[in-house]
C-alpha cells in the first residue's frame, strides 16, 4: 500500500500536466509610420529567429510601413518556418498618410482632440459611417499589400476616440451620416446632446459594474446611446473585415479591454462574429492609450462629477475579471500582454509578463499576443514564457 500511494500521486501529476494546454504565441513587430521603417528585413528576421528558438510562434503581426519589399522578405522567412504573417492595418485612425478620409466630429460638430504619443501616431479618428472611409482602407490593402504574401489582416484603431479626447471624444461621431445610423437604432443624437448639456458629467453616472454585463448606466438614454454606438461602430468594422476576408485573409482585431470597450464603440458580440481571433489589450502597465488604468483614469478626469465608478486596482484580480468577461465569445481569444519595455510608458518586468500569461492560460484561452513590439522586448521577458 505504501508503494501504491506514491505511484498514484505521480500518475495524477502526469495526468494534470498532460491536460494542461501549452500557449500559442502571436508576436507583433511595429515597423513605424507609413513613410519609413524603423528596422530592415534582416534585423526583423534575426530577431524573430531568436524569439522562435525560445518560444513557439504561431503568427507574426507586422506593419504598417508602406514598403512591400520588407514584408515579402520577412514573409518568405516566416512561411519557411510554418509561421503566418498578418498585416497590421489601421482602420479609423492613422490613415491620413496614405489616403484622404473624413474625420469624426463630436455631437457639437467639432473634431475631438487627439493624442500624439509618437510621430505617426496621432490617434485622430475618422467617421466610421462614411462608406468612402471604409473603402479607402480596403483600397490601401489592394494597392500596397495585396501581393506581399499576407495570410491575414490584423485590424487596429477599430473604434472611436476614447477619453483621451475628453468627453467629446466619446460622444462621437455626430456627423449627419452617423446621426442616420443612430436613428436607425432608435437613438436621436440631438436628445443625447441635450441630455449632456443639461446633466453634464452626471449623464455618464453608473450604478454598478460586473464583468458579465459591464457598467450599468443610471440614465437609460446613456445606456441606449452606448448600445447603439457599439452597433454603429462595430458594424462598420465588420464591413471592412468582411471585405478583407473576401480577399482570402484571416482577420484579427485589436480591442479595448471589455470594461472600457463600450465607450469606444466596440461590441464584442458583433466583432467576434467577424474575426478569426480577437486581441483585447489587457495592458496593466501601460501609461498610454489602451492601457487599462490609463484609460479608466482619463474617464474619471474627463467626467469628475459622474458617480458610481468603482476603484479598480490594476492587479491580478482585475485581470481575471477581464478574462472572465471574454469567455462567452466563440472566436479565437489571444489577449494582449505588454512584452516590450519603455521607461515612463510601459514599465513591464519578467514576473509581470509571466503572471499575465499564467492567468490567460488558466482560462483555457488559445494563447497570447506579445505586444506591441517584439523588437523592443527584453530577452528576460521572452525567456519567462518558455514552457518545458
């Protein structure tokens, strides 16, 4: 009997290990703005070769510099390794370098403020309802990237402005085309504007939050507005995604964390139905747009008199809540973890990276997107993701 117990324990451990899912990794290569590339194809290939020798790489997201020869050379290397290549393609912002788009306006007809994090990233958003804006994005793919060997398109900036632009950024777009779209959803934007002018910040007050249902707005009109916004914006994203899928591409989507997604028009139910995988940006250490704490603080700064918003610590428990909110959706789920390091912007560490990955895999998800630039990731942040 004494011999049997250790044997049984060993078998249980082996069974648990056998049932444990190994992560798949998608890595991102940020090349820089449209006009120039920050890295050569040789530099990118050398870096990816090093990374792929440490962890299994499923796909590489790369873009969005308009230099086709880089993608062709990198793509040949990746396909030789059995790794997919996705074009990193902005949709409703950062397209002014390659096409003329109609900018979004708020409910008062003004362009919301943007956020100039770095050259080429102004976060100036365009109208999602304008058919020409959507067609322009697809035309950019057709004219610059169609023959580069991409397996998929990873769509970024699939939203409106956030509280980076103050309340004005969130109460957008309010152009005539969008007004028609909102009316079709039963929401009159003139009523929304009047309610804001009468109530101010209190229009955004909430009575609670749960991961399953998000924020519950105190004002029913605010609830209807954000529900309609999700349909208007996400419907426009779906149209772009479907056009690119018709060109033989798989689709990935860059999304805000579930708790902030409704403010920028991202309806996970609609978007996940048009994507092969979604990448919610679960950035706990990022002090820039899409950082969870950064965006939440901006909400409270932009609308200080709005009530009901709880205190969220960007800790493991909060990460778990956002992973829980992702569970209902049927497409591939690859949450984004910051892996690069930039002082004052993204203060990551190897323990933070591994803690985030362990939480993701604890929910049985497919893996993680290592964000947002593998070229800047310390080696320790990659080594810690290796599974024996």
